């Protein structure tokens, strides 16, 4: 299980969810820290400046200082991860790559089973200020229902079963968003959902793009965690509005 993070700490709010999944499946957890390549490119420009919010002083954007700050940031992240992982007896590591968040995470996660990506307008969990101050972070459960984007593929079946595990573990409702091209496909997908889950498992089903808009399904108030087949990543990201709260996308191979 890979949890993708960046310099803004997007994704850290999903740490507990990723740990639950790793624990229940006896998997290792890897925190993938993506350093923003654009930040280093900017620092190499002779006119680039940064403003110190505390002193109000302007100074040249320095690549060495950026690197030093990131290393300190990553050390605090390691401590938070180790503390949280030890509570669940999950083996956890940190890997550092440089690039653009989504693309670098997808490339680094090739060959892995599950990838957690952050999606939405920024991290909205208690981790960021506490990590920045060096204080312990509180691990919290997912804030809303567990939803699965279901297209009938083998990966979607695995995503649905993992979503059911997470919903049970965190006492959250389970929903399936059905990606159907026609009414006949919709009936087939409904049947596939029932066949993939234990008998009498409660699951709310709705077609993609009807009733609530895609943004409402994936964004504001509509979703705590969204699991989906990896091949549907572009559809999922496209369905999230810029103003949507941050929440994890869980890509399943």
C-alpha cells in the first residue's frame, strides 16, 4: 500500500485509512513523499524571491535552503509515520521522489496493489499544523462514507471488497457509483456489486453522473474515501471540483 504525500502534506489525512487497509491485509505501507519539481526549477531562476511572513523581509529563493527545509520536514514525517504504524504493528517506510504529484505517484506505484492519492482543494485534517510544529499528530478516521467507482472490471471488484473492509473497520456507510453506458449495463453492474459482496451487505448504489453531480459524488460532503480501478483515475480526478474538500482516492490494480 502506497500513500502519496507532497510538500503541502496533501494525503496525510488518509494515513489512518491506509494503515487500516495495510493491517487488515498484512501488507506493508510506504509513504511516498513527492518533492515539487517546479519549486526547484523556480529556485534556479535569477529573479525568484521569497517573502518571510514573520519578518516581512524579501530574499532570494535558495535551492540549498529549500532542500534543507524539506529534509527537516521529511524527518518529522518519518516520526509521525513510525509512531502511527507501530500502533497497528504495520511495517512502514518512506521513499522520496521528485516530480509532479499525481504523475510521479502513478509512476512510482507501478506494480503495487493500492495507491492512495489526495484529491481536492488541500489537506483538511489536524496533521499539518501539528507536524509543522513537531508535535505528535492525531490519527483520525475517514470523515465520510466509503464509495467505490464500479465499472465491472476485476480491479473494480477488488476495490469494492477493499471498500467494504474499510467501511466495516471504520463503521462507515458503503456506496457504489455505477459507471454504466446504458440501462442494460446498469442492471449488470448492480448484479455485479451484489455478487462481489457478502450476502445482505448493505450498499447504496447510484449511477455515475445522475442525481448528484460528479463533483457532489466525489467532493463536498459526498465522499470520505473513493476507491476505484486504476484505469479510471482520469475520470475520477476530472469529477472533482477545485473547491472540493481534500479526500483520498484509492487506486486499486
